[in-house]
């Protein structure tokens, strides 16, 4: 019979249940120690009844204290500690009074007076309730600190997700404007069939972007299929001037990467390599595994960067419109928001575990190389079977 894997839950996940577990365990342990001490001191077995009553009394008083402390814990420190000292003094006095009264009933002929009995048990009860109060506040302060840390982590994760979403959504309007402008031109030229085909491919591409979360990750194979949708749209504009080549290793097809990471790189290649040249250019997309690293490269056979240009200048972001094309084609000093956004997305998602390099190819043209830690997509069915096998072991 298959067994479902057990999911461990935090001890303080249910604070009410954790309190009562600690309450029973703590006072049960105190009762056991007092009982063993009584037996070691040759007390009669009937004295264990006194120990039981004292433990039940301590359990009851501390339960009442928990309600009072819960109301005091989030007050100003002077109120919390001042009120706690007063309440604890009253509780210890009540505890000692009940203990002394029960002992006086158990030993009616005892020479010790009630005051002596009261003082005799007062210090024991003060130790018990004082330690209980200290533990109560320590545990609850610890829980509050952990909850604040968890909340801070959640807020940081939400901020990171929002920033990643913003970075990716910045790329979509530029592409959408260009495509709609091309469709409008085709309609004005009464080329309805190409316009319809372009609109159909655009709807497929936008459907993909709406289905996938901006902060989500997809496999290399899925990213390449989406990229082909985008290239089909652009090929309607550039025809044979836009040539592509995909070199995707089988081992890399199942690797995970951020969604729509390559589209702005290809868009830059089209804008600065294909568009300015009369014969167009070829765009190559490579993906391979190098050890435990996924390496993806987008390169072109265009003019590349002008000689002597520092590649890091491509990360300069400006909000002004793109300048008029220069007489000499090639990548400008800044490529707008595309490359900086990709760099920021990679930093947000992978930190120092990623590499993002740009520069001219030795054989001519421009190349962007991305290296990410390899993570393969796990089939849910395989993961479930592995969990079941682990549970049976």
C-alpha cells in the first residue's frame, strides 16, 4: 500500500496547540521532579497527593497568567514589566497560600504555624512561576521576531517580483508598437493576407506573454518556440533579409531560464544588424550546457560595435527617443532599456551566480552571452513517485 509522504509542520505553526503542549509537559515535569524529591526524602506515599494538588494549582494559575500576559506583551515596556511584576507577585502569593493551606490540612498536628508554611513554599512557588513567566515572554518574543522576519522576507520577495514584472513589461510596448505599425502599413497597402497572418502570429505571441507570469521561468525549448513566434512576425517585415540559425543542444532543452529573456536581444539584433544593412544579417541562437552552467548566446553577422567602443556603454539607459540612424550602421552607444533590463532581471533572479557579457565577435558581428546555473524542469509525476519511494524507505 502506498504511503503519502509526511510533511513536517513547524512546532509553533499553531501557537495555541504549542502552548498547551508546553504547558502539560512543563508542569508534568515539575510534578515528576517534586514527586521524586518527596520519595527520596522518605515522605509517605500519601504526600504525592499534595504534590499533585500543587502541580494542578500551578497549572491553573499559570493558565490564567497566560491570558493576562498576552494582553500585556505588546504594550509599552514600562507597562508590560510593571504590570507583570504586580500580577506575578499576586499569583505567587495566591499559589503559596493554597499550598500552605493544603499542607496544613494534611498535617493538622504540625508544630509549624501557617505563616511558616507560607514562607516555606513561597520561594518554591516564586521560582516555578517566575521561571514560567520568563519562558512565556522569551518564547513569545522569539515567535514575534520570527514572524517579523518572515513578513520581511515576504515583502522583499514581493518587491523583487514587482521589480521583475516591471522590467519585463517595459519591453513589450516597444515591440507591440513596431508590430502594429507594420500591420497598419500592410493594411494601407491593401496587403490583407500578410496583415492577417501577422496579426494571427501577434495574437499567439501575446497569448503566451499573458499566460506566463513575468517572474516565471520556462524551459529553453519553450523560450525558443516563443522566440520563433516573434521571428515569424519580424520575418513578415524583413523577408529574406532576416536569416536565423538555432543551435540548441538536447541536454539544454529542458533547462530553466527566465521567461521572454531572449526576445529583446533578438529585437536589438534585428534593429542594429538586420535593419541597417541592405542584405540583412543572420542571427544565431546557441544554447548548451557547460558543466553545471547553462550558456545561451545570441549573436549576429551585422556591423557590431564601432572600433574602440567600450561594451559597458551599452548599459546606459536613456528615456529620450532613439536618435536618427547614423551614416555608419552598427550598435549605438546605448540600446535603450533592453540590455540594462536583462542585466537587472538576471541580477534580481540569480545574483552573483550569473554572467552577462556583450561584445563583438572575432569573425565580425555582435554577441550577447548569458550564463545561468543549470536547473532542469522536474516532471510532477516523477517528483511524486520519488516522494512515495522515499516515504516507503
